[in-house]
């Protein structure tokens, strides 16, 4: 359900989830696996993955929600 949840949360915005996604994306952009909005470690589109509360960073860089 992970990425699907992220897609749903992209379509139907929620302020709390948007804050979490923004915080996660800041972390992603500092990672050497970041490549133009895609995580090279897992291949996911970060615009969706960061909005899914069930997803985790494959490198363990996101703190638990």
C-alpha cells in the first residue's frame, strides 16, 4: 500500500503529511542516493514515497513518524 498511499496523499492534501513530506525531502536531497526526485537506493519517486507514512528510507535516514 505504501506508494499508493503516497499518491492518495498527493491528490488529497493534508497539512500534517505535507510537513512530514517536506522534512523527509530535505533529508533525501542531502543523500548521495538522491537523483532528481528519485531514490537510487530503492527506485521510488520521492514525491509519492515521502507522503506515505508507511514507507521508510532504505538507508534509515528518516526518523519514525
